[in-house]
C-alpha cells in the first residue's frame, strides 16, 4: 500500500497533508446537481420567460370561472414569493388588470401569450399557471372553484373539493 495513507478510527486528518481537491470538487458538483434536480423549472411557450421554483408549490387548484378559462390559467399552483427565482425575461411579462368585480390581475408573456397566473404578485404567496411549469409535480388537484361557471362540456373527474365560488376554510 505504498503511497496510500491509512486513517485509524478516531484519528484526525493530517493538517500537513493537502486535502484531496479532486474529491472536494466532485462532492461540490454532486451537491449542486442534487440541488438543481430539486428546482422546478418554468417557462413560457417561446422560452423568453424563464424561472425556477426553489421549493415545491404548496397546493394545486382549478378555477372554472370564465375569466380564468379565457386566459388559459384554469389550473394553478400556489408558490411563495421567496421561492420564485427569475432566470430570464421578467421584462417580457405583461399584466392584464380587469376591472370590478375581479381583484387580481393575470400575467402573460408579451411575445407568445402564455398565461403565467399572478407571477408578478407582491403577495407572500400567489398562484401561477400550472401549465407554465416544465416538469412534473408531486401535487394533485385539491379543489375546484367557481364550479357554477363551469361549462357543461367539462366534466370534473377527480375527488377534489368543489366550491360554487372561492374556497372557504373547512
């Protein structure tokens, strides 16, 4: 075992021997890759808008109101503002603010029109369109809101709670 060192249990590394830089570099790359694999990437159709979520969204819901259906944002996920990391193209996001009775605006890509939910919100938590996420989620739909406005041709095929309007705490 010439050229190899043996470390006994309970012994300390030799402070005079330089650390194995290759092993430390490999470990760093491995840890960075694991972190990147946990991030959820999102984008618009033309890829001008790109973002990442640093944590899984808290829940998923589906809105059946005519406005959400028309802007293509019926299914959405709730994210925390601090978990949203802009990669590119925030300047390509436009906000459509409809008047009363609607309180919240809807964002979309200025170039391709992809619906992005409330991605420019200043709230601590807000919905973004699930269709803007590039990968899979470990979430299932937890509720349907505004089912009274649901068109007859759309069948709800899951067991998620249904609400005539906005969900009420249960």
